[in-house]
């Protein structure tokens, strides 16, 4: 069995930073829906947007704020 080697410090810091940014994005979406009252039309989207933000981070926040495409 090979010995375990920890990741480089910069990589670990990058991972923790990424997790913090993703969590902040999810909290921003939840806060927008609950505190500011921007409710979604479908109840499932109240779960989809924050969960998506946990792995997409700021990209999910950007898609959430952009809203649905405008009709021509």
C-alpha cells in the first residue's frame, strides 16, 4: 500500500475557497427568495436553484439573476 501524500497547500486553499464561494452563492439565492420575496412560479425551483449553486457557485447565481429568456 502506498503512503498517503497530502495535497499542496495552494490546492487545499483553492478547494476551501471554492466551497465557501459556492455556499455564499446558495445563501444569496435563498436570501433573495425568502427575505426579498422573489418567489418562483414553480415550488421545485426553490430547491433547484440553491442546490445548483452548491456545485456551480457564482455561475448559478448569474443564471438565477438573469431569469428566463425574454420572448421576441
